[in-house]
């Protein structure tokens, strides 16, 4: 997950409608009304969470912001940006009670599909070095390690591993 200061620097206008998928969960574009539920997951999951305003800004700017909806509830989300032929996954989380059911994989596949539809050929992200579940998920989706940012994260301080996916 990217540190949130970068979000405000890179958000810009775009349109992100995706056709919803079907049961047992569906992936769809985020709406303003999703923000409280998204933020509740964010606070539960991350020690240095984005604010509700960060997520509202994503909706307002039509960022690439997708929701995994399970029985009408927000079960997870992913946020990404693109510029020219490069993209970046900025945030991804699945509610703890909904994990290991394929939501994370579906969110990543959906956002990769959206980015590739925009002719993005290189997709980057940062992940905590110790985050084995996320690193396994990204590796299974074809991301490979291309760098390291020393002491990138706070609470606790930890290096970020930079991953890249090439179309
Ligand atoms: C990472 C995260 C999004 C995965 O979501 P999920 O819905 O549980 O993932 P899925 O069920 O789709 O799993 C897909 C693959 O990811 C890997 N994976 C997921 N959880 C794992 C775990 N606890 N241990 C090892 N591998 C794991 C596996 O390769 C898995 O495939 P498999 O089920 O066939 O073995 C979720 O654990 C999460 O929200 N973590 C906290 C937030 C976070 O770390 N976000 C990423 C920041 S960069």
C-alpha cells in the first residue's frame, strides 16, 4: 500500500465504470456511499490508515476504485492510478472475516484488467517486507520484485518492497 501523501499528488479526472461480476461476490466501481464501510476496514487493517477524505477524493476524482461486495456489504477494495503506460496499485484490503475466499485475487485481477484496458504496460506497487499474504497474492498474479524503499512505512517502521507487473 502506498503512503497516503502520494494519493493527493496523483489523483486526477478519469472514468472507471466496470461491469459488475456475479455471486458469491461481485466486483464493482466504488460509490460515495461505500466510503464509511471502506474506511472501517481500512482502520481495522492498517496501522497508518487513509482518511475518509482520501477515499472520498478517490470517488470524486473517478480514480480506479473497486469494491468487492459480499451479500450487499463491502468486503474489500482496491485503488489504483495510471499515467501514460504506467500504473500503480495504491491500496488493497479485504475485511479480516472475508479472507481466503478469493476476494483479494478477484480485486487484483479486476484492477489489472482495467489498467490493461487503458494500455498500461507496467504496474507498480509497494508492500511491507513482512506482509507474506499480500506478497504471495501479488507473486501469483505475476508481480516481481524490482526494488526496495528503506524505512518507507511507519508504525512500525519497515522497508517497502517494490513490485512490478509487466503486461
Ligand atoms: C492480502 C489480502 C488482500 C489477501 O486477500 P484475500 O481475499 O484473503 O486473498 P485471496 O483469498 O484472494 O487469496 C489469493 C492468494 O493470495 C495468497 N494468500 C492470501 N492470504 C494468504 C495468507 N494468509 N498466507 C499465504 N498466502 C496468502 C495465496 O496465494 C492465495 O491463493 P490460494 O488461496 O490459492 O492459496 C488480505 O490478506 C488483506 O487485506 N491483508 C491486509 C491488507 C494488505 O496487506 N493489503 C496489501 C497491502 S500492499
